[in-house]
């Protein structure tokens, strides 16, 4: 046979294998998935692909991938003590394989067959101070924080609004209605519009921030780059104040509100869950819309703000 023809055939075969490799399909999946998730989630998936998955199995033709091929990758992560990363990698690989099946580049997703072969990552609750006296101490410590004014303001607002840390960091001025005293945005988990009634204490802090905003779109801008405040800013500030990781997390403000609104203030469970931006359904099974019970939630948030001020001043609450 003509050596030139053989080389062309081999080159074409290599190109075809590269086109249908796990890496090629994974990148195609990532492009599509980028339109469906938050930027921070996309960054996690991308980093996992680039540093763990693609270096290990990226060159393999996706149609030839079997359960043992993925198991070897995941077991390596488990053996190095990265059980959580192994579970997340399995989830990402499964999404890629389902994408390959949908686009006709694979026959099935072999990952479900591994469900009984992987270690389970133990779920850890986000650390939170739920004892009222400890909450009062936390609020006083935050008020005395001598670092960034922006970070201190975010930490001061967090207990009053108890939104997810990502949602707080990405707050935009255009979403805050100073006249109505409301903050309206799309909740990251439910992808639905959420309304946060803003107590006078929050409005006072926001007024100070707006005076220094210089037309920036972010309520809490990053001081060193364009964009919102970094994801570790609040946690780093807590640690610098001597508050340990086993005591309090940025997510812990939600646990504080959920616990004390129920156990101390005796607020209605459905109002608390709605204000946490959880999906809550009425007796007929329909999800409440964003304006349901807004007057009641506004009163609840005002009572909550008053209670936080009492904790800060170390005034005991009588049931």
C-alpha cells in the first residue's frame, strides 16, 4: 500500500478519535451548560475538568468508556482523601455522558452503575452561632471590625436579610428600591424572583454605601478588581476577628434566622421558609409566588431587626 495513503488514513483516524474523545464532548457540554448555571458553579465544573478529569480520561473515545474506566479515576481521588471531589467528579462525568447520549455520541451513561462502589461524603452543616447570647457577641464583634468598610457593611447587613452569601455579594443597586424599602432579585437555588423587605437598620447602612459607590453597579464591590466582593471576604473577616470556622460561617446567618425566628420569636414556619427563598407550597400543592404574604413577611423582618438590636445590646428576650 502507498505509505502516503496510510499516513492520511492514520491522520484521519486520529482526528476522528479526537473529535469524539471524552475531552471534546466534555467541552461541548460545558459550552451548553454555561447558559444554565451561575458563573461560580461553572468555574467549579471547569476547574474539575481541567485539573482532574481531562488529564486522566480526556483522550479516550467517549463511546468506548465503561464503568471501570470512571471507577479508576474516582478511586484515585478517594485514595488521596478527596471523597467529596470524587463524588462531584462522578456527577460531572455523568452529566457529560448523558449529554453524549443525547447527541448520539454514546449509547449509555455507565456512571449510575458505580453508585454502590463509591464512598459517601459525609454532609457537614454550616457552622452557626444559634445561642442568642453568642449571636449578640457576634453582632458586637462585627460592629467593631476595623478592616474594609465594604466587608464590615456586608457582615452587618447579613444577619438582617439572611440571604445566601452569593446573593448578598452579588447585590446590585438597580435591584434595591429605596422608596419601597425592598430588594428584588432572582434566587440562585429556585431561579425565581425573591423579595427581601429591608428594615430601617439595613437602609441606614445602604445609604452610607451608596454615598461611596461612585456609580458602581455592585453594592459590595471588590476593592482590587472589577466585580462583586470576593467569595472569601466575609469568611476571612470573621476569622481575623477570632471567630473560628467551627463557630460561624458566612452561610450561618441563615441558620441563625431560621432557628431564632422559630424558637424565640415564634414566627410562622411558612413565612420563615419563604423569606429564606425556599420553595414553599400552599395546602393545594401550588408554590407560593414572590408576593404572597409580603405584608406579613415585612412585619416579621421588622420584628427580627428589633430582636437583633436587643441581642446586640444584650437585652434578654422574654417569650
